[in-house]
C-alpha cells in the first residue's frame, strides 16, 4: 500500500509564511509527479504547484510567493508559502502519481491540511 502524509498547515497572519510537507511511503518503485492542490470553500479544487520529471509549474496566483521542492531520496515534497494572503486560505492536498512495486501506476492523494490566512 502507498500513502501520502501531509503536515505543516495552520493559522498565519497575512504576509506570513508556512511550509507544507508531504511524504509518500509504502511499496513505491518510482514517483513520476508530485504536487499540491487546494480547495477553498465554495470553489473548485485548483492546482497550486507541481513537479514532474524535474519540471515545476505554478498557478499564476502563487508565482513568486510559493516554492515547491522535492526530495527524491525521501519521497517527500515541500511547499514553501511566503507572503500569504487571505485568498490563499484553503485545504491543501498533496497529490502524486506513483508506480508501485508491482509496476502499477496510480494517483494518490493526501488527507489534506488546512491553511488559514487571517489577522
């Protein structure tokens, strides 16, 4: 079994910073893509940032403020969020495309972590 475990959410004031972590564990052969999505109340889930094959993409709304970093040795991805705004408030979920030890490719999701930006 493969699972993604997230950590690092919380409450922060506007202009503050948070770092999210997502660690994949289990019967992993390789990870092709890892990224972060978010969903705010009443809105659709959106891609925040993603690393795939060494290429990183960001949503326009977070460019210059958020940075994604991937540690392949630890099967972990991080999202450093700076200059946070109230509109960044959402549940952030880790996503990964993983090939397991049986060479089966699947998409996995973390449980989600709440990020609230408020004074």
